[in-house]
């Protein structure tokens, strides 16, 4: 089966599950590139850190677009920076582009779900 | 390469920029799902007439 | 195996577009196409929408599934509360999404 290049765009803090979805494709021998847009980073649980590391191990990459990627990540876990223009150019070569979940919210989350 | 851009809501400036890059030097079409009552038959025709579909948020 | 030119894959990641999903699936079937659908993460809440059963009737058993892990993560019981219109073997993993990418020549995200 042909290995496909798949970009998963995550614009909403609630939908970082797109990273797990990317890993699901990586284990099916596809190249997964989850992109966290505008600083909507996940809470860095061990599970999330492992998923990000596995995607890199499988020749994919988790990117940050529109905000500096955090540098204090667990060892072996890397989020690379990519500009909007670079992302657009890279996605011209994509087999699939997946805007994942919901768009960005217009307000900051309330205390009940902000941590 | 023929590419179809589908929008579920009004595109943001970031989406517009990405679409501009993706559509460059390609035959591009679009379909707005957020405008009125969508004609799904037309949308399906467009999906099958294009090589690739990107459906934005 | 080459992707089937008459097969449309629908990857559902948002919990709020059941009307569009059903509209597209019905139009595709009207056009003589086969539809393959996978629901993941919070979109699995759409299995509780009355329109979901109608969607399952448009697809062969092997062509519609939901992510079992997502269903469990969202608090549902994947054994005693299988969504109406599905059977246990349609509670799948992300590999089903991989199969959509492999089998469907056309693809849309909802």
C-alpha cells in the first residue's frame, strides 16, 4: 500500500486528539503531520508526549504554526515551528488535508475548563 | 490537478492564505456549506470532478 | 489495491454537521457511489442524533464505523450501549480511517 502524506490541522484547544488520529495513520504506514495552529497546545500528559514522539519515530512530525513551539517538552518529544506560508507550500504535496474538529474559539476558556 | 475547497463556516484570514497557496497554478473550485440550504448533489458532483477536496472548519 | 474511483470517504471529526453528512451521503448514493464513513473523537456524539440511523442504512456494514476508544473516552459503554444502527464489529480503531484513505478515491472531512 502506498504511504500517504496527511496533514491534520488543529485550530481548537479541545481537538488536540488530532495528534492521536495522526499516530493512528502513522502506524498504518502513512506520514502524519499534525499541525497545532495559533498556540492551541495540548496539556502535555505522558500519553500526549509519547504520541508526539512516536509520530516523529515514524517519519512524521508535529508542527506548531502561528505560535512558538514550547521548548520544555519531555525528552524525545519535539514540536517543530512552521510558518503559515511554509505550511501552505508543504501541503501542496499532501495527499490529504484534514482540518480537524472545530475552528478556534473567539473567547478564552472559562476557569471550569481552562486548566 | 483540480482542487475543491469546501467551507463549513466563513474562512478566516489564515484559511484564505492557505487556500491561496494550495490553489496556485491549479484549477480550483469552491463550495460554501454555510450559505443557505446547500445543494448536496452539486457538492458530490464537484467532489467527484476534482482530484482533491479540502473541507475547512 | 487501488482506491475505488466510485467510493467516497467521509471522515467525521466535528460533532455538529450531521445534516451535511447525511445530505452528502444521500447525494452520493443517488449518484451511484459507495460511501464509507468513520466517526472519531467528539463526533461520536452524533451517534445519538436521530439522523444517524438513517446514515447507517445508506452504508454496508463494512463501510461505516466509529472509534471505540473515542466512544469510551466520552463516557459511553461500548458493550451495553452500541449506537442504534451499528453492531459490535463496527466499533473500530483509527485503522478504519487508514482503510478509508486506501480504499476511497474521493474524500471529505466533516
